[in-house]
């Protein structure tokens, strides 16, 4: 079965819905001034297991489904949803959503066209079924055992595993119908250690759009555990972080959170259409150092941030945001692209059927440069080398962003010396991008754990970058 | 339109069906929560509708126990068939989870038996037209306030009302009806030079539509807050006193709540492990809980496990009076639940008596903190480092706005370093606290 068949069989047929009935819904939804209208059917199953105190402490199974109904007229969006998939619910939602523009008899779909040509970036297989319950639990027990034998100082191990299987179907006013079946798995291990009366904690994990068997592959769990233990032990030795502006070298991979916050959000179409981003109206301008090329790529196989099609039915793509330091384009959904005279870049995403889509990132990363990472570190007289981060946040209007280093070291005379305590780094996106002075040749993406929040909606994303040298970023430490 | 009584009875009936089904499928005990509500939210921008959203949510979450092993499931479909499937899924999970003596319902004798009227349910019959008109009035008030307000992120109005049922196999079953309404506005200001765009916002919220501030005042205040941010500067790094405005003071106290919360304590993942009866704050600090405030943001007669809530001191004379425990963490620690399975129900911090102006005067020279960004807090060590915005204050008088700085310290020391708690409460915030002045923090900047 292709994705469309799977989606129709699970989202339309059981509720006695077919294209004739959807025609009827669009009749009630679309008016002469409607620019865009769609129905978003979604069904989602997820399962999670938690180990703590060396026992399988809890497990949960969640089922949700529903349909979101949207009508857009110019800059206006009307939206209603129902957690019941039925003709009555669809008509009631269509009536509510169409209130922003008078609807009536304009929505007749001429012919329905099922979009099936795109290539799926992941398997439609239900990840919940890829391991038995006993096998899932065994993975958690393995994490516990491995952690407790990795270090005598491990006091507590919390491990969890989550699998999500989601089927979506989008039908729009042009008669386009698209479907996707999305797996998503994630595992994480957190350890709490105690040594000489001092306690610390650290976590590590990974995941993506594939089967749970990913975690059974050789040394996968051992890798997470050892990394969590290493980071926690390191924190015990950490000295106070410096304060004030420092030369900062960022490690590759997950520190790409920098790009996500410093430029990513500011390049989302909605903010730029409204002129509220620090990057608004700057296409074609030099917004970053030469050599800096940043892309948002939703087309990477199996990646956590990837999507075969976005939540508006548009196939994802690799969008160049910044090329050699010059701002090239924004990430767009259908509505904002339409209003800005552009095309959707396949970045229209939503947390669920009960939320409106918005331009969102997928996998956002900077392309590699030519410097050896060691060469970059050697170039720093005094500074900070930050290799692991918690989260970040940005005020897209002022451009100010933060991200919290969880593993960082002092750099003294080109040498990485002592670990420092967690500290927040703060900067101004457009400004910081111009202070990137060296770009490593070691591009890496994160391990598949990123979650991005915007306007109350969370979606899975990826980030990545090579090692970078930034000539001045304010470090929120306590050591003068 | 269903009456309140019918809605309540319907949720109770569904909860009893779920519990009966759990029993039928072999569970030794079970608990279930069901919520159902609806609402409307309207966003306008540049005097036009931006979004009109109708909300209708429902969900059921249940936990079954087979002796001391647990399984949980949730569903958005409240049909009997879907509930039966959810119970089945939960029971299946319980076959694989481990026995844990600390799991299970809270003890039966702790269940709430009295349900005072808390006056939390005041639905607002707000039409889309009226909502749009009000939001536009709000945004207009902001945009017309000053020519330097050059753009808008819009104004939004939202109303939500609904029911939350909780029942367990001790025979406890109750439904809480509640409503919440809010109006907010966010605008953007620019200096004539066009450099340094700034955005800020303001909002009003209440359980009663009639208690919301006027659309015009919300709009004007959002404009004032935004204009105040223009020409913000960086500071050079320094150590200085920091005054947290009430909204952020409430955040500071929430770090205390997490640190003495059962979840962090039984894992020993808190910087306040073994802090009961010890002095964490200065002598003058008193924090107390009042769960029965009519229309209160966090008012409740029972917690998330049906346990009766009660008025109590959390901190007296700076000394920790109680941890904040649910039944699981309590059993892990060999204690009894304190009725905090769903957090603290209306926390108040006693003021040391100063008004906002007096607090500024008391600080004399330092940072008035009005915004925090990022989440740089280590709950185990209490290390704290976050992005900050605010105003530099000299001689008790605001000098200029500051941005792109961080404040850092350690929460344990920060709590001990509290100098005063103002009486400038912000009624929108569930924690009733005035501004909090800290003796010193490290400010990192240029």
C-alpha cells in the first residue's frame, strides 16, 4: 500500500468519509475571498517506558486523533478542530472556520488529485511494533546496568524510551490530497552521580524517524550511558565560568542550537511578512561572515527533523537561508509565502490537528568550512570552548538570543584546560553571525533529540554545525 | 447548551465507567482524570483579524495498578469503546512494569471530603465579532499611543471554560468547573533612526470577564512597556544588587518550589535535599499556601490524587516547614503526602512592607530585572545563569534600559540574600508576591 492508501484506510474510510463528502465540506468552508483552505486529518499513537531505581517504574500508551479545518483569506485565518472525525464534526468546524470570510458554494472541488509521487524519507512501519514490550524494557535495563558498572559514583539512572506513530492526510481547496506516515523514536539516559558529598547529573540520548531496533545496534546504549556518566563526572570538577565577552569556540553537532536561535527563528516567513524580525527586509544583504552558509534541510533520510511532506502537504526541500554570508531566503508555509509572493519551502508545520500550521524549521545547519578543529582551538589565546548545550531562546525582534552551555572548558594559550560550570551565552543574532571568524571542516548533526517550541507548539527538529570560532560572545559566568 | 450539572454528571459517569472497566479487566485499583472544555481565541494584527480559533478539547488519562505495578494510557476519544481500549492498553503495560511498593493511590483516609464553593467557573459568552472589536480597540490604543510604535505583533483575546474530573477506586469522584479569560497586546517600537527594534507586551487575565482590565489600558501599557525598552544598552560586567519584578519574583519562588518538591528530593536531585526545618531564607520570609481563595488561579479543594488540600505555611521565619510531596515521593522518603501532587495551591510571600518605589530606593544602585530569557538553571547544584533585560537604577531612579546581559549566582545563596519583598503584587500571577530584592548577583556584559 502507498502512503495515501494507508492514510485513507485509517483516517477516512472508518468514518464513512470519501472525496464526495469532503467536497461537501469545502462547499461550506470556501468562499469567494478564500485564498487557502484545508482539512488536516491526524491519528497518533505513542508509547513510553521509564526506568528508575533499576526498575521499570512506569509505562504509558496514548491515542489521539482528530481533524483541523482551516480557511485563510489574505492575512486572516479561521480555524476549528474536532477530536471526533465525522461528517457532522467536519461541517460544524467548517462553519466556524469560514467565519473570517463569507463562504458558500464556491468550494466545489473540480477533481481530486492524490499526491503520491514523492519519495518517502522514512519507513511507514509502526515503530511501536518493532520491538516487543519485553525487548523495549530490556533496553532500559541494559542502560541501567551499563551505567552502574561504568562508574561507582552513579547513584541514580533514569532511562526512557518513546515511540510515536502518526498518520496524516491533508486535503486542500485545490483538490490536492497528500498523506504521510511518520515514525519517531527517542531514547534518553540521565544519570545522577555522587562523589565526596557532591552531586551532579547529565543526560544523553538520540533518536530519529526509524524503528526502535536502532537502539539495539551495537554499543548504541553504551554510547549514551558513557557519555552521560562522563559529562556528569566532569561537572564535579568544573570551576566557575568566566564572565564578560569572550572568544568562544563552539564544538560541532548539537551546538548548532546557536544557529537555530541566532538566525533560524528570525528567518521564519511569518515574522518577516510582519516585519517583526531583526532580519526583516534584509534579503541580499551580508548578514554573516563570508564563508557562512546555512541551510534548512527537511529531506534528510531518517532524521528527527525531516518530513516527506510538511503539514500542508508540500514536499520538504533543502532551503539555503544564508549563502557565503548573504541572506538568501526565508522558510515559508503556504500562507506566508502567498502573502510575500513566494513559494512554500515545505516548512508549514503544526504540533497537531488542534493547532494552526506556521513556518517552522526542520534540520537547520551550517555547511563545513576548511579549518581543522584543532587549528581553531590553537588560535585562541584566552576563551571558552563550549561543546554541549541545554536549550536556547530568542527574541526575534531585538535579535537577542541565549543558549546554555552544559559542557564547556577554558581555553588558555590555545590549549583546552579546565572544565567550567554551566553558563548562559548571550548575543545578538545578526551581530554574532558577523563575528564567526573560523569554520571547521567537521560538520555534524545532533543525535536526534531536538524539540523546538514556538507559540505554544512543539515540533521535533534537528540542528548541526562544524566547529566555529566566534570573536566575542557574552558568557554568563560568575568568575571575574 | 448543557447545564453545569449535566456536564459534571456526564464526566463522573465516564470516570465510573473507566474505573469499572479497569476492575473488570483485573486491576486492583485505578484512577482516572477527564477534562473537557471549549473556548474561542481571536488574534488581530494591524486592525485586521489574524486568527480566529475555536477550541474544543477533551481527553481522558488513566492509571491502573496490578498490586504494585502500574500502567497508564490516555485517549482523546471519550466513547465507551475508546475508554475500554485505553484501559486495555494500560493493563497490558502493567504486565511489564515492575512491582514498586511506593506506587498506588494516595491513602484513602486522606481523600478530600469537603468541597467548598471556590467560584472558579464563569464562562464568557463572547461572540467572534465582539472579540475582534475588543482586540482591535486594544491594539489601536497601543498603536496610537506614540509615533515610535511602528509595528505590531497583534492583540489577542481568549476565553476558555471547562470541566476536570478526577476519580479513583477508593470511591473518590469530583469535578472542578473553571474558566479563564485573557486579553494581551504586543507591539514593536523603533527609534527614528530605524535602529534597534524592540518588542514588549502586556496582558490581563481573570476567571471573570468583568474583572479583566480594559482593552485600552492593556494596549496603552503594552506601548509604554515597549517604548521603555528603546535605546537599551549593554552593561559592563559587575556585581550589583538585583530587583526582580513580581512576575520574575514569582519565577524565583518557583525554583524554590521545585527544589523542595518530592520529585527532585527523592532522587536527591535538588540543592535543598535534607532542608526540612533548616533556614533557607532570611528570618523575615514567610511563604504560605491558601487553597480556598474564591476565584483564585490555583484554588482547589483536592490535589491531583484526590488528597485534601489545606492552608499551611511552607516557610516560616525563613525555615522550611514542609516539603511539597505527592504520595509516590512521600512513600519513597518514608513520609506522608502533603497534598501537592499537582503543585502548590496559591502561594503568598509576605511582604516586608515596601512599595515598588521604596524597593527601588532601598536598592539604590543596581539592576531592575524585567525580563529573563533561557533556562540556565542546574537544579542539583542551584547554579543559575540566565539572559536578562531590565533597567539600570541609580539613587533609586531608573537611568536607562539594559539588554544582552546575563545574571548569575547560586539559588541557595540567592534565597539567603533576599533583602526585601515588596507589596507591589501583580494580581495576574498565581503566586502572590511583590518585587524581590537580592543583595547582589554577578552581571555579565561587555
